[in-house]
């Protein structure tokens, strides 16, 4: 089973995002293949990286 970003449909990998500033807390566990966080979605506390979709 593979994972993808539910917003842009690019492949997602279970590797911490490398484009998140340390002041924002721990990086999300999933990222795009280039290391960028998954696309932003509206969450309970404002915008946050999406959770991967398994296909």
C-alpha cells in the first residue's frame, strides 16, 4: 500500500519534513518525496500539514 498527499496527490513518504522551522514544534512524520511537508489543510488550530492518504 502506498501513501499520497490528499491535496496534491503526490507520493508521500514516512520521513520527517525538512522544511519546518524548529520553533513550530516537531516536524510532521510524513512528507513529500522532496522533504517538504504535506500540503496545508485547515485543522483545529489553523493550518497544519495534511495526513497521508493510503491508496
